[in-house]
């Protein structure tokens, strides 16, 4: 009490008070707690006012009671987002408390799992992981489960490495996380995600015969294998086109190998095997070389050629490896000519005659001669009428015939 005025006749005094303080005793759990905030202030107080973020808090007759104590039943996290201030006043003084922030614990809610890749099958040893999230205050802690078995892992992220190290993931199963809040004592499970860990295919090889393969005499077997990974599908290609089993090409029961009992020249080419599973695909190739021939050599070129011009004759023959060629003129070997094309840059009369080519294959030991081609060297070549000239003659004849017919009918009409 402070004496303000003192005379023999009048004495006036009043109580001054210190700045009020907001006090609370307990932790508050959303939906389960009643909040009681006390505006503590010594002195003669005539009124208390509570504000939330500068807005006056009014009693609602249900959950909010406003006096020197602010009471909220079944408190929710959004009731008092703060800052909260209480103001004490009398007729001579008005003081406000320091700003106070109310902490309401809640959750966990909205517990979800996110995957680093939306796959039903996950490659082994990859960077795949699961992340569990929840809305919670304080932050939730997490426990992980595979089906009903607990995985020894802490934190919101579960890596594939941990899953595999503990022997999980080899079969398709459900994974979930459970979020816990130490303050609210609540535990909430997530929706399960389902996947299986599968080893990627690697170390693929396509092996085949190593010796010389002779058409109509040799057999072959191609085998496609992988050192790692569970292969669920095998596809064979030849020269880029799908290869299917038939009477000539036999497939093993699991399609890991193909066999050809008697090779044909058509079996030459590039063979590819493709191995795949749900998380990977690999391929390997093998080039099959089947020796055959020579077959059906033919000399191609003009039968009549002009003197002093450039002339080419070609020996066309099918053979693997390419056949060795010998050219003959009138049955006599032409020295030094061993390519499949015989070229005269300035042909002379002496080059007229019958040409043949002899093709041989050192690996098959076969040799064969082509049919002959007679070539005549002339000073001038009558090339005959061109196509345009022939067409012009035909058109002229048709026009003449048409005119004759028209004249005939015209004259006939004039005869009385």
C-alpha cells in the first residue's frame, strides 16, 4: 500500500502490482487434456483479459472459460496458436504478461510409407529404401516390420541393405512402419507396401562350337548362362529376328540351349540370347560361321563389247569363306586374275572368246566351274533401236492406220 496524499482531512491509497505471469503445470495432450493457465499477479486486480495472437479470448460456454484462469477442456492443437498474453488491470494500472506459447502434444497421424521406386520387385544391392512419415508432436519414433516380424532398424528410413542383412525380402511380403509418440503414448501403423527383392542378372555368356563347321557335315550347340540372378524368361534371336524351335533347331526344356544336328548354310549369322527377370535384362551374342560352297558360279557381263572400251566381267558365286577365283579364256588360265571381277580397261580383239571362272574353297575342298560366257569384241556395236524410237514407230503406225480407216468410211459415204 502506497500513501498518495496525506492531510489532516483526506488520506487516499491504492495497491500497485507487478507484471503478471502466466503459469501452467502439466503437459497437454490433444483431445485428452484440460488446459488451465493462471495469470499470476499480486495486488488489487479488478479485471483480467486474455488474448491469443492479439485477439481477445471470449468464453464460449462450452470449452473456453475465461477468468483469472483460462480453462480449455479437450484442448486441440489449433486452439491457441499464440502467442498468449494475459493483461491485469485496475482503475489506475494495466500490465500485460510476457508472451506465452502453449505446447499441445498430438499424433501420430497420417502415417505413410513412401518408396524410392514404385516397384513390386526390387533389384538386390540397389539404393532402394522405404521412408516412413507421420504428423506428430513431438516427432514420432518408428518401428519397422516385415509381416509380423520386427526389423531391427531405427529412424524413418529403412534401407534395402538393412532388409537384406537381416534375411528379409527373398519372398513377396508386406512391409509396414509403426509410429509412436512418447508424450501421447499413441502408436499408429502405416498401410503396408508389398515387394520382393530379386537379384539382377549378370555374368551372361553365350557359348558355341569353336572348331570349323562344315555345312551338311557338322552339328552345333549354343548354351546361354548367367552367373548371377534368377532367370525367368529366355528369348533367342537370329540376325535380329525371333528364333523358335522347329524340326531343324531344337530347344532344351528350359530354353537355355539350342542344338542343330546337321548345319546348313542358312545357319550362318549372329545368334543372341536375352535373359530377363522382373528387375533386369541382359543379352549375349555368338556369331556362327558355317563353311560351305562354292555353289553355282556364274559369269556376268556383256556378250558384245566395243573395241578400246572398259569392260568388266563378274564371277558371282556363293561360298563361305569367299571362294578362290581362277579366270579362263578359251580354257586357258588368265595369269594374275584371282578376284571375282575381271577388268579390261582397253579391250582388244584378242580378248574375244569364251570366258569361265573356276571357284574353289580350301576348307570344304570343293571346286566348281561356271557356265561359259562368249564375249565378242567389235569395232562398232549396233545397239538397235532405243525404246523411245520403238515407241515412236508404234504410235506412228497406229496414227496411219486410224487415218486410213477414217478415209475409207469418208469415201464410202460419198459414193452414190
